C-alpha cells in the first residue's frame, strides 16, 4: 500500500501541474515535479491508500492502454515519486 506524502502539494503554476514540497520535504528535495494529466490522476488517487494494481486499473478505466503498459507506467511513476519522498509506502510508515 502507498499514498501521498502530505508534505507535497499539487499546484497549477503557469499552466503546468507541479508537485511542490513544503516543510521538511522542501529541505530534502528543493525542487518541483511536473505532472501531466495522467500523473495528476494517479496523484489524486493517492490521497487514499492504493496498490500498484488499483492504480493500473484506474489508468485502464480512463485511457485506452494495454494492461502491461498501464502497470509499467504506474511502476515508473511510483518509483520516481518514492525516490523523492512524495509517495509513502508501507515500509516508510
């Protein structure tokens, strides 16, 4: 299971969707992460605990994509956001 880190906020900055770290997260990661619409969909789903499988299923509901591609996209998204602390996994809690 995984979910958003509350120290990252989604903002619309100059027509771009970005995750902005605040508080302690800003000290660990002094930058922003740009998201596309797919990333926004996944990020918003992560307001509650999710699994890679539930996130991939969400992509399949919203986009015409093969299941293997949806899972690959989710895995890449989670890997990148976990690396900067934007997504918290069970191991982190």
